C-alpha cells in the first residue's frame, strides 16, 4: 500500500507531517506533497485546498505522479441529520455531488457517462477507517454529499436533505475524490468529523471547531488506521 492522505485545510492534517519518518517534500501544481512513512505505511500527505475541482486535481496527481494505491480523505463536515452531532465522526459508504444537475439530459445527481449518481467507497478500507475512529468518538456510516458551497443556512441543508433523505453530512470535496478514484480504479475512503450543524451558526462553529478539535481527531484516526 502507498497511501495518499488528503485534507482541504492545514488544521485537518495537523501533526501528520511531523509524524512522517524520513519526509521528502515535492511541489507540483501549486501544492506541496510530503512523502514518507507513517507508522510503517508508505504515505503521501497533501492539502487539496477547498472545493471539488481542487480536490479532484489533487487526487489525480497523487495517483498519476506519486503512485499512490489507496486514498483517504480526512477533514470536517456539517451535519446532515439530527442524530449526527458536533464531534461525531461520519465515515462515508457512498458519496454524491449534491450540486450536480444535468437534467433533463441525465437524472439529477447522475454523473454523465458513468451511469452513477453516487460512488461507493472501498469496503475494506472503509471498515478499517471506521474501526480506527471508533475509540475516538461516535461513528456513523452512510451518505456524505459534496458541493461547491459552504452550507451555512438552515434552508440550504433542508433542501439537500429533502433531495437526499439518507444524508448524514455535507462538505466540499469528498464526492469529487470519489469520482476520480472510481475512474482510475483506486480504492478510497472518506472520513469527516462533524464541526457544525450546517445552519445559520455554521461559520462561527466551524472556525472554532477546526482550531480546537479537528486536528486532534484526524491525527488519532490516521494513527489508529496505520497501526491496525
């Protein structure tokens, strides 16, 4: 396994770069990729920056230039369900781009030429990631939706939930990475710590959470994952 670890923001990957053994840094496409060993696993860590295009580009480069064989995306998300609380962890079983709509040419959410409206994560990788998260916080498994919008209004999350009733969390990158990995045949998994309730207080809660909690959760989960 050569594991690619992607996060959108530096706080979501805090501590991992310092944990890399014999790190080597490479700059490509306005991003810094750091390769090394994480608890005996060959790994490459990178910040994708925010949004689906940025995440998709980063995932493709990890595979095509750095030869990763598996990808994990770790970061934070807004809750998409009343039973998913701030501080809980959501591990994706499937991901959908909630802002993708090519109808009437294709059904809403379906990605043209794939025949799919959602992308399933790799079962073995997802099970391992969920197991790594279980000692840290309450874990939910299910649907995560991605879009190029920060969901910071109650009306927004209500509309997405109406369209996708099984929704557990919303974020801005995971489903794009899922599509890239599907098309390149790369096993992948996505894990998100809930930072806010995706409502009118989301922006304030998000900034506080990411500075105080997100980095610790991400580090502990990846450490458990690599040692499993």
